C-alpha cells in the first residue's frame, strides 16, 4: 500500500463522515470534510506522479472514490433541500449510465481507455463547485443569488457530458476493430 492509495482510501472513509455532519446539521464541518476530500484527491494524483507510485489499484479506486463523494453529496444535499432533487437525479443518472456503458463494453470485450474529455472535466469542476458553493453558503452569502446559474450550468454540462459518453460508447461498441485482442486471437484459432 503506497501513500497515494492510502489517501484515496482515506477519501472514501470521509464520505460517511460528510453525510453524518450533514444529517446533524453541521454544514461547516461537512464543508471542511468535503474540502479535505478534495485536497486528498489532488494530493494522491500529484504524489502518484511525483513519487512514481501509479498503480492499477489506484487507477481503479480513484474514480470510484470521486464518484462516491460526489454522488453521496448530491443525494444528501438534495434530500436535505439544499439542492434541487432533479439536479441530483441528473448527476447520479449520468454516472449510472457511464458505469453501465463501461459494463456493456466489457461484456462485449471491447478495448477502450477511460480518458476524461474536456466537457467531462468541466462537468466535474462544476459539480464540485456546486457542492462547495452550497455547503459553504454561509461564506458566499453576498453572491448566493448566483447559485441558480451554477445549478443550471452544472445540469447542462452534466447532460452534455452524459450524451458525449453515450456517443463515444456507441462508437466503440459499433466498431469491430475495438474487439479485444483476446477475442480476435481466439477467433483465429
């Protein structure tokens, strides 16, 4: 177990703490837990590169930790009335569709690389910013009225990103050249 993987596991362990603080009405504590989780996310990637400690386990676990944090945050904030429920449905549905698509591509033994696109990176940034904005609303009270624009921007980019991944996935699924080498080799026997 290396330091970056330890940080990723730590981020996963922060998720229940975030929910507990939110359910107890301790938004400030939840805000700082979310910020700490964000710092560990940046730090684990940085350390993995600098210390040359990239692992398959870390590459697998890191996006799961990120999704656990975001999905849990959106569901909890929506249930508590801080965010619109429809926004949580959009965010969660996009991720379910993406993971389902990955499962289908694996089932059909398609070769693919999970590489975030620019629209996906903007989506993740907006999703994170939305959570930080609403968790830390006490700090941003003078600009709190701008939150509605953030909500609609996050929703729009989340939908756009989901469509983008669906199109990419269908392209890979429909491309016979993307069949895994194992399947091609077995057919040549």
